[in-house]
């Protein structure tokens, strides 16, 4: 119960931020949603954009928030850093996730990542191979910048191939690529 209250407090704190809505079509192919966002000419991308926009206008139920915590010895600790993700268990054309971060370095860049596992579903559908690993894959879907208070909040529609996924969520520091926040393996499906 204490964990749920902490997550609720974090979500209330970050909901006051100007939270962007962003569509990630592919690595390096991103659109911030606003009145001028062009409709893609590719039918699959246009359908995904329409699904994201429709959900943002009338949100379907999100799963309960998952806390983002400091990683074990393979990452680095940023004192006071915390975060949460909440997402749809399934979504048409991709993964729809709300990301809320706080307590990070102010005005600093971080990489948001989905990281697979060769033993779990969806690993083979992620974009890149983890350096030094022959089968584990990941997707650095966007580099973001915290505000002057070390906070960041956004909703992402991330286009992914259809199927089930079992991934980790990482927040990586751009200065050394070490993981500062993560959530261990969770599942979702792309319809």
C-alpha cells in the first residue's frame, strides 16, 4: 500500500508538468503531437497515429503504475531519483506508455529504452543488439531532457511489430550510458 501511495504522489507531482505526447515511428523518426502534426503518408503509420490520437482524446484504462527504481550494481544511483510508467496492456500498432520521472539531474539528457531478453517474447522484434551480446536486443526510443527541477513527463506511442513482449524499461544517463532507473521485466502486447 505504501508503494502505491508513493507512486500516486509521484504521478500527482509530475502531472503538473507540461507533459508532451510523442509518437515514435522508428529510431530517429519521432513526432511531437500538436495541432500541426502532419499525417503520415504511409498507411500503417497513419493508422498508428490515429490510434494514439484517439486514445489520448478518450483514454482507455491504463495498467497500474510500475515504479522505476535504482538498478542493482550494474547501474548507478542518482540520490532521490524516482519514476513510474503506466501503459496499456495491449495497443494497436505499438506500445502506449506514460513516463513520469523526478529527482534526476536538472536540464540533463537521458535515454529511454526498452530492453529485451532472448528467453522472453518480443526480444527479436526490438531494433538493436546489446553490444557484446549475440542475442539480447534493445530499443533506445528517445533521448529526453529533464526540466530545471530534474523532472520529465510524457506519453509515448511507440510503433512496434505485432506480438507479445516481455521487456525491461531503462532510463540511461547520456554521459556514461549507465542505467539510473529501471523496471524489471513486464509484459504487454502489440495488436
